[in-house]
């Protein structure tokens, strides 16, 4: 992305700067930035668009975050290049608190040719875990196995944590035991699961 930024126009750089300052901005400011993007025909810059969607979903000062996410979704749906991995991951993560929406979105994007990566599955596993969506989580896990991405440390850890949140410690332990590499986060997820279940002897 850095190499691409060297070729950005001054308007694109200005817009990126404005978005980088938006960690605690109002929804109105973000909408004004989007108007700036449209007015200057900058919406074809996928990196800039991805940053806009990410900023909408992570804006912590918004009094109506769901409206920002809905706006980000409308912006995404209007794009012709919806198979870009970074862009798709950004909109999936924007719906992380709604497993049903993130799951349907993922499934539809796959039909359009989207190729998921590790970030896709970590986001979906977290979404399913937060919502307690066990059947969807198991299906996402199967997809990760089929793509070979389940071998990734961060993806595997996300699934361990997901099964812990479901309360299915047998699945969490099986996932953990099959990991070829583990880190502190993996161990912490498993230990917290056993602690919550009142079964520290299972560690």
C-alpha cells in the first residue's frame, strides 16, 4: 500500500489524512469526507475506500454507529470491484457484531469470486463467537479447513476462542491440540474456557 500511496494525487492524500484524523469524529464529519470523495471522483481508489469503511465501523464517538455501518455498506454495495480482499474484509469486520449479516455477506461475496484469507476467518470466527452462532461457526470452520487457512496460527486461535465462547470445550481442545504452533493468546483462550467451565483439571 505504501508504494501505491507514492502515486496518489494530492486530493487522495488529503482525503486519507482526513480519515486518519477521524478516530473520534462525528458521523457528520465522515459523511462530509464521503461527499469529498464523490465530488472529486476518488471512489475508484480501493485503498481509500477500504480506509473509509474501516473508519466508519471503528468510530467510537458516534451516537448512532449502526447508521454509519449502514452507510458503509451502501458505499460498498455500489462498488464494481467487490472481490478485492482488503475491501471485503473491511466490510465483513464492520458487521462483526452481527453474525447473521457477516455470514450472509461472506457467502454472497464467495459467489462473486471473493477469495478469503486469514483475516476473513478470524473476523467471522469472532463474529460467530460473540453471537453464539454455533452452526454458522462450524460451517465457517469447515470453509477454513477446505482452504487450508485453518493451519494459520491466528485463524486456529480464533476458532479455539470461538468454541470456548460456545461452551464446547471438547471442540476447543481438539482445535487446540491440532495446532502446529501455539502462542500466549492460544493458551489464554483455552485456559479461560476451562476456568469458565470450572474444569481447570482439563488443561
